[in-house]
């Protein structure tokens, strides 16, 4: 018995309810994909900065997208997703450290955000404005970085991802993202949750080689047409997926996939747990202060006789005696 069949695993595996990514394939439709569900991990990241709701939602979408793309890395490395634009949300960074670690932060213009809110223009596309998004794959020392660039032109992260894969890898792609707050009985505040699905078409047909007889060409044409229909069917099912389903803590990734693709069949693979984890440390920051800053620079950082450094990702604060660098 093939243990990758959805029916063999069951529809409610405890290990894949939250903070997890589950790869899957739709073999009859020549598609593959990944589904992400985030709860505690994204709640911790967003609360570290107490972002306004529109900024938190936009950054949350970028975090889900970073997890969907970064989880495809076949090696220990990093995917860095970064935007720079003229919008209210002028910069954000998502750092996915394979296979399971996430951190992120955003910079925005508070006054401009208030104006956008008054105009009712607080969608992710409205906040990003125009600029570019860079996706960088870093495989570590002694390797070259790979970087893909997508232009931002008042579009959201779903469309950004689809353009990226079409331009950089020529792979038809569809992405669904959802971020929201969930109120829990007995809790004083709502908790952030997020979910996302990345679906890609993997056509098998190739152009007929020279010397092929007409019958072979006809067979290839029929096969390619069937595969295009398979991609259309896969996208049509995914387009019915609502935000409430992606965010529902009682709806497992397996059950969600079963709802979408039980008629065409879906094969799933082992889930990978995801976590929020910042790589900052006192030792790293101390080394940075010693190597990259002059005595004058460090003097300007003094606060109540100490050097104070706050991590932009997790907001942790570190304090150093300025005299320790004189040696």
C-alpha cells in the first residue's frame, strides 16, 4: 500500500494542524504544491513589533509566501524575500532559514498609513505601491547567490509570486494567501493566524522531434491539450478556496486538500514543522560593533552609559559596556 495516499494518512493528523507545511501532488492533473498553516509562529513575529493591522496583514502574507517558496530548498540555506518601494510599506524582509525557521520585519510611514486608511486604501497592493521585490537564495559560504527580481506596480503578493515563477522559472503557478486574527474565548487579545497554498503545473509533453510521424505529433498534441485542461481544473478548484478555510484552526491541511481535490486524487508527503526563530545573539552583535563601527559611532549609540542595540527582527535588546571595545 502506498503510504503517500491521502486516504492512508487520514484527514486530521495531529502533527500537521498548525505551524506546518505539507507538500502534495495532483498526479492526474500534473500538478504539485505546498500548503502552509501558521499560528504561534506568525503571532510571535507580528506581536514583536505591535504593527497596525494593515501592516501586520501585509507582512503576514509575505511570511506565508516566504515559507511556501523557501520550503522547496533542497539544501540548508536561506531564502530572503525583500521589497523596496515608494508605498506606505516601503520595505519588508522575510528570512526563511531552511528547513523550518522564519523571521521578518517591516518598515512603514505612519502618517501615510493614516491617510491611506482615511481613503479606505489599505490592501496589500495599496500599501506596497511601486518598486521591486527581490527573492534571494543564499546557499552559504563559497557559493554564489541567486536572485530574482519582480517589479511592484500596485499588486499583491499572490500576483507577485505568480509573476516571479512565470518570469524566472517559466512554471505556471497559482498562489492563495490569507492572514487574519482569531479571537479565543478567555483570551484578552486576538491571535494572528495565516495560511497559504502554492500550486504549480508540471507539463510532461515536449515538442515533437524531427522525423516524428504525423500520428506521433497528433498524440503529443492531444496529451498537451489534456494537460492544459488539467491545469485549468486544478486552478478552478483552488479559486474556490476562501480565507476562512485557510485560517480555520479546526480544518487540517489534509481535510482542506480533500475538499478541493478528492475527485481528481491528491497525494501528500510528510509535514515539516515551522517555527519563528531569530538568529540574533549578544556574541554576533558584539562582533558587529567591534568590526563595523568606529569608536565615534559607538559613542553616539550610548544610552545611560551603555550601548543599546535592538534587533530589527525580534525587537530583543542587547546592552554593552563601551569600554569593552577599547581593547
